[in-house]
């Protein structure tokens, strides 16, 4: 397993990490993605550690804390062999202070996560979303206190916009508080908006990208394709893909390309989709999920090969979309000074 530096930090993480949203049984806020219990979770931890995928990503809101509890049970006796990332900010109760990134909520959330996980520290703690009602200074000072207390090693964020992240970094620099070293973001062949502003920001500010939903909620798992709908009983059939609906022809253009390349390299469709992400700028680790041991082993195989430049280009073209303003204008009219970080469908105006 390859290990990469997490942003500008000194921490190295495996390129594939296991997400635990399938642990437990889901809630009304977070839909049921699986029902993995302790015995199966322990086996998945075994498989990941054997493969070198030693980072496990969870969140307090997954199954209302049950996912953290199950992970804590599954890693007993081997905490020193692995890394844990968790998240907070989303609602954990009906009270007015059971949500957000206030000092009150974050402090309580971290203490509760440590208890559920059965550990004295979290290696990477991420704000699950941007809380516009709490001053950034309050958020970062609270995180600084928790880092100083030894309860958090590194901090990051998730689902921030460009200005959310840049303001947070600027405030951290102003007061000498810990910077976000990671941004957990939605990114896949069907969701490339991350490349428009967040990727250039991550390159400039040395923020590592932790990718969530790399298979677009299962749409890129190989179960869906031209003339082939998700099978009954699958998560995609039950819940649909993640994010906004994808035009049917665009979906099939991507799955057609994935299937052709998968046949060429003798790999599964999901492995090809994941490998494409592993070759993108700023990506430090891709969070994979699995409801079965077979799915987990297949996803872990995405780190065992590399697509060639021609195959990467074919996937780029099949998945390309016209960016929104101002990005199309910057890349078209002033491309020499504002180049996109990766290939783009915007035609460059020649002098």
C-alpha cells in the first residue's frame, strides 16, 4: 500500500482508507448504508491492516454514534497499529446546542467520540460541515485547545466551499492555531466540481484531499451501465446515487469508458474508477466503503495497479463537464494566467 503525506503535515496516510458509514443501522438523518456489526467489522479491520490500509474514517452522526462504538470494539488491542479519523458538527440531538461547531458542541462531541471509540486521542478530527453561525475564531480556538490537550493530533474539514476553507486557514495563520491539513470532499468521475476551486486551493495551500463517495454512491460500482439498472436490493437501487442527479447519457458515457478500460486491464469497474482518483492532484486518501468482505477486497485492489496516461485521458474526456462561471471564463479567456489544475473541456482561446 502506498502512503502519502497528508497535506502540509508530517502525517503519512494510506492511499485507501475504510469508511464506517456502513457500521450500525443508519438513522433518519444519515440513511442506512449497511448494517455491519462488531464481528464483521473486526474482520474488515483485519483485511485492511493486512493490506496496509490502516486509516479508518468515521463520524459521530453515523448511526447516532453506533458506528464509532462498533469501530472501537473492532480495533481493541491494536490501536497503536492504525489511524482514526472522525467528524462532528452535524446534529446529535434535538437541542439547540446539539449541532454545529460552537465550543460547547465541539468539546462535548470530541469527548463523546473518544468514549465511544475507546481511545484517548483521534489522529484526524474533521468538521463535518461549515457552521456559518459560529465565528471561525471560536471554532479554531476550540480545536487548538483540544490539540494542545492531546485529544486531537491533526484537524481538517469536510464539505467546505473555497472561501470557507481559505478564511479558516487565514484565521489559523493569524493566531498561530492549527491549520486544516485535510479537506474531506465529494469527488468522483461523476462529480468533478471539486476541481474548479477546491483543488486549486488545496494545491496552493497544501491541503490534502480525503475523498468521500468515490464511486458516486455506487453508480460507478459496475452494477449500473447502458441498458443495465441497479439490481434489486443494492444500495444504489434503494437510495440512488450521491449528489445531484446525473444526466443519463453522461452517466453512460462514463460507465462505457470504465467498462472498456476495465476489460483492457483485467480489473473491475470500481477498481478503475478508484484508480483514476488516486492519480488526481492533492488526493491523499480515498475513503472506500464495503458491505461485504468481497467488496472490500475488490476495492483494496484499486491500489495495486496504475492506469496509463491514455486511459486517464479517455476517462477525463468521458466525464468532463463545462464548469460554471467564473471558472469557464478564467480558463478560456485568461488561460495563460489561470490554468485549470487538470484537463478541462473548455476550449482555450488562441491569440
